């Protein structure tokens, strides 16, 4: 039977995974590369562009080789969104890959926002923020003027990949929406934001969700078995994750926790009312993604393991919820939802000589979930009935105890999906659906999430965590919001 390949380019790894028409992963066909972004004291977070592209192509080489004679019907690609690369006139990168959490443009956000119309948030679905493209362009123009002047094209890693593979400068609606530069109703670049950013329309890709044609001669020779394979344009990993979780209508929300975290609902059309704190990304001609994203999740756990030498799951112990006496503002990588404060930094309050590394670890990870709960409350208020929560991601798959904490803090049941790679699964399912190879079934049937476990909220724990959330809120108001 034909398969689809999912090429999933994440913040910490790239993987290629094969999926059958039944929606299940075929792990014998695939490849994986781990990497880490380079960070700087002034807020930089970046990858070496050629090296990242090499990782991607090597994974494709391995997956195609392992597939052998198995026909690959389609390939779906998703990438971490809001990354940015500058190319010169010969198509070579003249910048690194700037990540979504690169905050070096934070001092340019307020001046940029001062010149925006009052309808900017409603029009783009995004607030002015350091994670989006416009402030980054302004920063580059001021602090790296030679680079900014010599850039012939600005694009994301997914666009650069497909420019190499197909010779076409094309960006999907979802990746374009995540830049913060398109009109969410027209689905095209907003002319006034191009002007304000100092970028010309011809320097950006054409927004289109149409599949690509034939591979260039170089890659047709490299992968002869893919001559008739259907390639979809790369999409944002958040959109793919909703599909992979089966959260394709307002009755279900996708809750994902990997390097970062997010809670999103896929809705039809363009919602008219956008509550403060959420984003609204147009993901295709007919749908939008409502929700909020955390800049801190698994990366906080990574910091704890490296800095405090935490080698075990902090939630595996029998400690009481909020039993450490600490209040944490978990903004190691800044803040996106719900407050969108560009200068937010982490803080740990209430430490004494009795405080242990395990106390700090548990308090920090609980604090991450408190921020997720704030998004959940706002998002649930958009609907008559709160959408059911379907969760995925390596963090929760690797820590069932943390998944239980999520249910307890949110006060709602959380269904953990059996496939933790929701973005990869979503990309593959969309690719299969595009070639009508879903075994004669409707996409809604195959896309049904395969549940691994359901975590039920424990009311007594929810009450304890609610008090801790209020304490965190007071600290936030004093140290961040003020």
C-alpha cells in the first residue's frame, strides 16, 4: 500500500516518518537528527542555515532509501513557524535562521507598534511582538544595515527547502500567517506592513497552498523514486499538530507540549471577535486556528536538567501540589500568550535555605502549566461548551505525571494521544488526503486520534493549584505587567 512521508522540522530535531493509509506510523521507514539552537546573552536564538538544510536532506535520503520499493504517494512538510532567513541574489543565505524566540528585536517593537493602526490585531490576528517578522526586519535594518540591504529574498526554512527542491518561491497560508504580516481575511501580504518593515513584496514568496510540480533535475536524480510523488507546501507545525491530534473542529482542542507549548482550536472561516491574549492564524482558504502559545515548556525542563542537574521527573515524587512554597514566572525564553510582553524574563520567588533543586524544578514546571491554564480559560470562553482536550508532544509522552498535573491545573480531563509526534502525523494525513489514498475513508475517520490514556482532573488538587495561580498572577502584575 502507498505511504506518505511526514517531514517534520522542529525546534530541536528533524524527523522523517512514514504513515500508512490507516493513519499509523511505520517506524521502520524514517530518519532523525537532533540539534540545538545557538543562544546569546542578548536574546539571540539561531541555527546555521546550511547545516539545518543538510540535516533535512540527509533525513530525506535515509527515509527514501529505507522505503525501498514501497510507493511514496505524497510528502507533507511542517516546520517550526516564524523563523526567518535572508538570501542574497545568488540564493545563498546571508543570515542564520532566526528562531521564533530570538528576542534581539525587542527594543524595536514599541516604536514599530506606535505607527500601526488600531485595527492591526484584528486584521492580522497577531499583536505586535518580538516573535513576528516586522520587528525583526526593523532590527536588522538598524543594526545590520549591510545585510538588510543586500538581502534579495526573505523566507523561512521550509520555503528555502522547497525553493531548492522545486525552484519555486511559494509559502503556504499557514506559514505566512505565522509571520504576523498577512491580512487574515484576504490571505495576502499586508501592504502597509511591508512598507513599515522596509520589505518589498518581490522579496517575499507567493502565498499559495497548491502542491508543487516536478523536482529540479538535481533532486530528481537524487531521489528517482519520488518522480511522481505529490509534495505539499510546508505548513506551520501548530496547524499540523491539530490535525494529528484529531482536533479539526471546535469540539476539540489540541494541547501540545514539546520545546514550547500551545493550545489551539481549528474553526471555520475568520472569527470576528478576537479576545485579548489569543492569536488567530489563517491556515487555508476556509479555516483559522485560534489559540495561544507558550515560549516555555520542554526547554524549561532542559534548562533544569542542565543547570540544576535534575536527572529524574520532578513529578515522580509524592510531593504535595504547590508544596514547595515557591512562585515562579517561567519566562526563560520570553513570553508569548497570554500577556505578549517582549521583555518578560524568568523569576523564582520565595526561596529559603530549605529550598531544594527538586522544589525549584517542580515549581517551574507547575508554573508553565499555570500559563497554559490562562490560555485555556480565554479560549474556552469563545465557545458555548469548552472543547475537549487532546494532548500530544514529547514532554507529556515522556512524563505521564506532568500530564496529570496539566489535567489537575486546568480542572479538565486530558486525553493523551498515542502518537506523540502530532505534527508529523498531521502532515502525513493531509498529504494522504490530498491524493485520496485514505483507504476510501473520510479524513475525519482516519484522523481520529488514537488515545493512549485519559487523565482525570482531581478537584482537591485543582483547588490547590488555583491558589498558586493567583499568587503567580500577583507576582506577574508586579514584575512583568508593571
